[in-house]
C-alpha cells in the first residue's frame, strides 16, 4: 500500500483538454435533489462549495436534461433553455475561487423514466420500442425529427454551460441512458442509419459530440461517461463499450472518458449505479484500466473508492488518471485536504450504506449522509458555531446519537462527558455490522468515536447512569441517548416453543438445529440479514415478512443485493403475513390482506425481528431535574442511525 501523508500521485496535476486539475480527486455527477424547477439553487451551491473548500480537484455537476423529454424525475436539473445560465454561473463563481474545476453533465434518459411530473405517465423515448424491465416502461421509437432535436439539445446545453463559465461537460452515455441505448444492439433495432451495424449505433453519439463542438467550441472540455460493463442480461457488454470508446477516441473530439459499471434498465444492473458495501472497494478500476489501454485521453473511474490509499494505488499503477470519490466526499467534504496534509486517519470513510445519499434521491429528498448529516444542510449546519457560554454537558448513551451529540457539543466548546453502559460505544451498529455482507457498517463507530475524541469528549464506559449519578455530577445539560431494545409483541405461545429475538441470534445465540422461522415486521436489514445468517449456520429458514417483500424499507440497491443473497442461500420467503403465535413445532401467521391463517410446520425455533421499543427510563427518572434535559435518537422513537446522528447534530447545535 502506498505510504506517506501526501499521496503524490493523487495530488499531482492532471491536464484534461485545456483545463489543468490541481489534483485527481473528482466528485462525479450526482443528482442532489437540490435543483428547483430545473434550476441551480443556493442550497446546491452551498453543498458543492463545501466540497470545493475541502480541496476536491474537479466537481462534475449532476445530470442536466438537454431536451424537454429528458425530465426523468420531477427534480432533474435542466440545460434546455437559457434560464439555466444565471444559476450555473453563480455555481461556477462560487467554486472557482477554491481552485476547483467545474464540469456539467449533458443528459437524456431515453426510456429510463423513473417518475412523472404530475402523476400521469409521460411518453418515454428510445431508439426502438424495447421496454425497460426495471421501470416497466414501454417507450416510443424516436421519430427522426425528434432525434435531431435531442442531438441539438446536447449542443445547446454545452453552449449554455460554457456561457455560464463552466470548464467543460460530459455526455452521460453510462448506465443505460439514451446514448447507451443507441449503442446497444439489443435495444437499438433501427434501420435508418442510427442502428444496424456498430457504425450506425455510434451515429447518435457522434452527432451529439459534433453538436457540442459546434456550439461550445474545441477548447471547451468534453468527456464521455460510459459503463464499461452494464452487468445486465441485455446490457452493453464490455466488448461493445470498449469498441465505442476506441472509435470515439479515434475521432479526436473527446477530452476524457469517465468509466463506471451498471445500467438503470434492470434491478441487477442498477445496483452498480451506486454500488453498496457488498461490492468491493475500487472494484471498477480494472474495467477502467482496460478502457485506458485503448484510448489516448485521460480516464477517470468511479466505484466505491472511499479512501485516498485506494485512489493513489490505482493512479500510481497507471490503471486510471483520476478517481471519482463521490460518496466519499458526500460523507467527508474535507477528505482531500485531510489526505494531503497527513491527516488521513481523520477521514470519515463512506461505508457504502446508500441510505441518505442515493436513498434520499430515490425517495425524492435532498441528499445527505447518515454519518454526516451536515451534508445537504450546509446552509443550516455547514458552519460550526462556537458557543459563547460553555456548559457542562452529560451525554448518556454511546450509540450514534450520543456520539454525534457529544462530538458536536464539544467541538462547539462545551465540556462534554459521554457515559456508556457497556464496555464499548457504538450501540446497535455493533450488532448491525455482524449481519452477512454488512461488516463495513461498523465503520460508523470508529468514525463517530474519532470525531468525539478529537473534539475532546471525555468517555466513560461500563457505567449505568441513573438520577443519583446525574445529581452527583450536576451537569447543566443532560442529553439522553439511551437507545432501544428489541420489541417483543404479545404472541399466543403454547407448548414452550423456542423464541429468540434477532439481537440474540446476531450475538451468537444458537437456535436448535432444524427449521427456523424469522418473523420480520420492520422489513429492513435485520430480517434479511438474520435469515441469511441462520441459513449459513445450517438451518432451513423461512422468512415471513409483514410487508410486500423483505427489505421493503431499505434503499433499493442494498435491498436487492441482500435479497439476492437471501434467495441464493435457499431461504423461503412468505410475504404479507403477520406473526400471531407459536407452539413447540409450528408458527402461526396471518395473511395481512385476506386475514387467513398461514401455518408453518416442523419448526424448531421462531426468531423475532419485530423492531424495537425505546429505552426511556432515565428520561422519566429525570423529570423535574433542574438542568436542561434533552432526548434524541431511538429513546425518543426507535428509527435508524440516520435519525440518531441527525438529532445528535441538531441538539448539539442548539446548546
Ligand atoms: C445521490 C446520487 C446521485 C447520482 N446521480 C448521478 C447523476 O446524476 N449522474 C451520474 O452520471 N451519476 C450519478 N450518480 C453516480 C455517481 O456519479 C458515482 O458514479 C457513484 O456514486 C459511484 O461512485 P462512488 O462509489 O465514488 O460514490 C449518483 C450517485 C449518487 C450517490
Ligand atoms: S449515506 Fe452511507 S453510502 Fe451515502 S455517503 Fe453516507 S456513508 Fe456513504
């Protein structure tokens, strides 16, 4: 592993076209859900400015529609008319003083329409009327006059970005969007010169590139984003993608290629758009290295590069010229400056949970980060405000809520002591990391603990706090963050069945050999993870979910990789059932739609994944305490790490 604080290759300049980047750390295009009416907002500018101030070399601003038919979500940015110019100009003017280059993305989704503007389904367009599996959309084959309009849209969009002062743009031909649909012989069945052989399938992209050059000039940087492997049963293959890169590079009109994997068209392919923690770090680097072998222009890559060491290694080995570290920067905007100045151990590493970044995007909310809720909230929480009256703060509970509250309160200048009942801080994260494929989730603990320690929080473990201890310490503020325990709903149990809760199984308690039913109410990570864990331990497993599917509440790419693992491990799934009882050999379920009984026989144990209930005893005990008492996280209402950390930030900012 490359050593040394400065990462010499990562922090060397890179010239792309007429632009020289100060380093090779890139924030690749990512929809922030911060655009309004298709335009750049103050919130979006503040978001990117935090990353520019943190030292990133290049920011590629999110996908922007080049034509009215490109509105694939209700919140996409648009470059289809001149009204976009002032907002982009403000953005460029905010980022450039930090020495950060700014590119835009020229985007058309083709058939990949995710949502509509008003609830009615728009007409999706594609090279041919070939449906997309994931969004269940049957597109219309593009009439040639409309095709020409869209091609012109790439040129017009680039001209506007140039007028706004951006340094360049890239055509989004990745992830199965419109240009990739033209390249793909299984999606493009045209016989009018835009299909047929490989040359015909390249024509759309060539005309779009030419329109950009005509409208924005040869000295405006132009890149191509492409999935070097769409990883889908009918996606663009590595050979096809490579041939397109080779041909377009040979034309001489591109300045760089940005390599990713995956496609929006299928569930399995879309996982790679924002690969979750189950994908290895930097796993797309070999794909990019192959592209680099056939093109003359610089190549960048994105895909789970979350630490400077990985980026340095790929660049030093000559596999790529620059590395997108997109979620790494969503999670820690200061990553570049920390890496460059020998403070890499302070980097808050992205754990690939996908919950508040792409999870928020899919739910239609501005993106954030579960470990760094300041992200996306820069206007409210972007600047740490030192306190003018330092107070003694006792934080009770060393889970994510308590750790974040303690870290921020101490960083603001308060005198903070954090008490944790058990030997280790981390709360439920310590259990979550034990689920199959979820080890990286545990990274949230050292990240949060590091922040607290660095801010000067005094940490006391193995200590249970009660009112007497509070009275003895007399803190001016008590922040109660005592978390939650497993919920055991009232069940009809006869004949002494073996009933365990998910926490016991994760902690290593063995169920009796044989068939185990996991009754999953929350439809989150725990039910799926425990079912897989039990299957690995040799049990026959039935996963009974009180929802449409296991993982219903989990971000799609995470859910789908976990679901695949559940099916692969032979777990039987019963959807839409609630658990109401068990006896020594059967579990009694009820269908949530029909009300009919569903009995599972020959069962050795029932495992409950029925959510949690708050541990709020201390809160009650402290009624009438003379100091300020605040409660955050699961002890208020059991939710997830995201809400816990956010509430820690909010409460500490208010003290
Ligand atoms: C919230 C979110 C939105 C994204 N939107 C886009 C987009 O607009 N255009 C694009 O080309 N890629 C988009 N991506 C993909 C990223 O550019 C990047 O390829 C991906 O996050 C993998 O890189 P990472 O592992 O460094 O995060 C998005 C990613 C995230 C997390
Ligand atoms: S929410 Fe999770 S995946 Fe997204 S940036 Fe934060 S740590 Fe990374």
